[in-house]
C-alpha cells in the first residue's frame, strides 16, 4: 500500500467531515481490507452524508468512474469521490477483484457455466464479462441503502464482511468498535448462497434462507422469494411478509436455518401461515427444507468431476449452506 496516497486521501476525507481513527489499509487473509493501528484502542470510520453519492448518479467514462453533472453534490466532494474511486477503489484493486471472479468462472467449460447460471441459479458470474457487466457488478457490491437512496459509501466500502455489528446509518455511515487486527462489518442478513450471489465469495453464516420456490400449501400456490434486503437481524425482523398475487400466496423470504435460534424457523412459518388462514404448513415447511437441501446437493453432484478456484468456492458455498440449513429443529411458537 502506498502510504503517501493513503494519507493524502485520508486528509481530504477528514477535511470533508469524514472520520478515520486508528485505521490503516493492508492485505490480509481476505485480501485488501482495513486494519487497526493499535489493537488496544477503538477504531472508527465514518463517511458523512455529503460524500454519499446515489448509484443512479454514477456513470463510467472511458473506464473511469464519474459522477453525473446532474448529481446534487458539492464540487470538492465530487473531486474527492472521483479521486477516491480512481486511485484507491475501482481503479486500484476494486475492478480487479470483480474481474478475478469472472476469470475463474470463465475457465470452466461452457456447458457447466450454463448449468450453474440456469439450473443452479448461481447469479450472473458465469456470463461473458462485458465492460457493463463488470461495472454493474462493482456498483452492486459497494452500495448500501441509506434513507431511501441506494448510495456508494467511500472509505467504509473497504471494510470486509465478517462476524461483527452492521453499518450504523445515522448522519452518514459509521463502523466503530474494537478489533484485534482486521476491522469487519456485517454487510446484512444473508446466507452463504447469498454472499456468493452478491459478492462472489462465500463464508459461513449463522442463517439460511430459502431459494426461490414455487409450490403448494394445500390447494393454494405458494411462491417464496429471496428479498433479503427486507430483513433486519432479530427474531421479529425475520418474520416474512405474506401477500396475495393473482390468487397465489407470496412470501418475500423464508428463513430455514438459524444457528442461534434453531426452533424459531418453523415457529415463524407456522405463525405466518396460520395468520394467512392456510393449513398443512407442517408438511409444507419440511418440503421446502427438502427442496433446498436437494438443490445444493445437486450442485455438489454437478461439480464432482471438476476442479479449480471457482469450483472450490462453489463447493464451500454449498457445504456452508447445507450446514446453515441444518440449524432447524423443534418449534418455538411466536
């Protein structure tokens, strides 16, 4: 890491209202990330609202990330954000991180890539990586929802996902606490499958959510979606929203495994179905669990004859997902 570059960017970041206390940029087991300087002291990273840019205001010009002239942002903030993404983020490692995922995917046979995209629903990591696809993937991996807007969050987007509190979204975006070495933040409620879909890596997660499923509960069609952005950590926030669509029942998501609350998964589903006036929910939940397990077992079977970095990542993802799904036993009614 170029220390002079880091200090230059930090100076301007702080001058615009940002906070960067006891932090440094370095490489670790997860690649580039933010680390504490002194483990005995708390660390804090805060990007103020004036530096948050709506994703809809981002354009790419000759491969460089730019802010649209129509964006409501000050000129000094504009220069800082464009400089940050050009010299430290998108233009100096961020783009390369996205490209490496696609490169590993493209090394697989074409028919396998097709099956991973369609049959196994492993997102668009297996399509041909055009400039636009790479750019959009970068934006998707770096944004956050803030007060009704989807924004980029310079500096805080350098922190890797891990077992830690989430971003604090108040008067800007903050990460604060004490760490022994690398600083982590919880990107949001997801599962190993969702982590791969969103960011191209996988990791152990304490929860598992259903894949998209269309089936029946008694005579009623039931569609389960994966709107995980609508969850918030905590027992009450894991309750899905039930709605009717053209006579079918729809759940915006469904938690199927939870390491801390393994009895809660069935309890939430049972209560939601009872409130909707639907019967047969005990067998329906077991069927949904079965469909999910078979989905990831089928992925492992498809990968048996192949190897390479991407295949190893997918195998870990499937194993972590099955592990998270296993944390479901008993019933805790709510």
